[in-house]
């Protein structure tokens, strides 16, 4: 890797993390379309920047508007990168498994969920995103129709923890609980919350979510 390319990559991560959309998105576009940089590598740089954004949010330096802008920047870069990835693999690669994901009822946040959906998609999973404020019954209906290997419950607000617990309890009551693995994510989720809700695992970011799905489905990293 040339020094110039390395500098350019550091610049992209820095601009994305600093919310410099006007410079970051054109740079990523140029790297993808003009310089032929591997699209997966560009997305890895985006993921690195999103980790920085997440840390700044946790530390109170960033707030929801920054998370929204970060999601928009990722969407813009992804819209260019994803076709290049699919073009590179011929578009015929078998999907690794099916994931159903949604934000639980009472919560309207979707930035984290959208990033997880995006990362699962580019890593070869078939993902169905059923949106925000999803009722227990809608989850159950979608699970019966889609028959996923993994179900992801997202929630940013602390009230979402009760919604997650209620949803997972309903899966059990419906006799569905043993048919798939459940991961939760968003906000201040930790092992205590995982235990409270009854989920199989939690992820603090999209990279961990992809790792959980890979492990559960026996896919090599």
C-alpha cells in the first residue's frame, strides 16, 4: 500500500467520524469508482469510522442527529459499494442464512438496525428488515412466514428492554423459541439486559452482530 493511499484511507475514516459528509462521501465515491479500491475494504473503513461514532455517542460527545447523519453517509457509500461487491461475485453467491430484524414496539430508532442490516447483507446473509415499533404479533407472523435462522431485536430506549422480554416470551409461548437464535442490540445493552430478556446473545455493534450470525450458522470468518 502506498503512503498516499494510506493517508487517503486515514482521511476517509477521520472525515466520516467527524461528520464531514461533504468531503467524506465524494472521497469514498472516488476510491470506489475511479481508483478501483476493493469495495469491501472501503466498507471496512466505514465500519471503523462508525465504531468511532458509536464511542463518541456513548461518551456524550455525539447525539442522535450525529447518528442519523452517520447512517445517511453509510447508506450513500453503501449504495455505490454494494453493486460493485455483487458484480464482483457474479451475483450468484449462495446466502449464508436468513436473518429477520426489527426494532421492538415502543421504539422508533433505526440507525443501528439499519447498519446491522447493511453489514449482514454485504457479508452474505439474506436479511429481512421489518422496520420499527414492531408488535409482538407482527414478529410472530413474520417469523412463521420467513422462517429465519436468526432473529434480531433492536431497541435504543431503556423501555425497549421490557418489549424485548415480552417479545421473546411470546416466541416461547407460540412454540417458536427453539427454531432460531435471538440476538439483541442497541443503546445500553449488556449481559444483564440479555439475561433479563432471554435472548441468546447481544452485540454492541454491527461487526459483533455479523460475528454472532457466523458463529451460530457455522460460517468461517
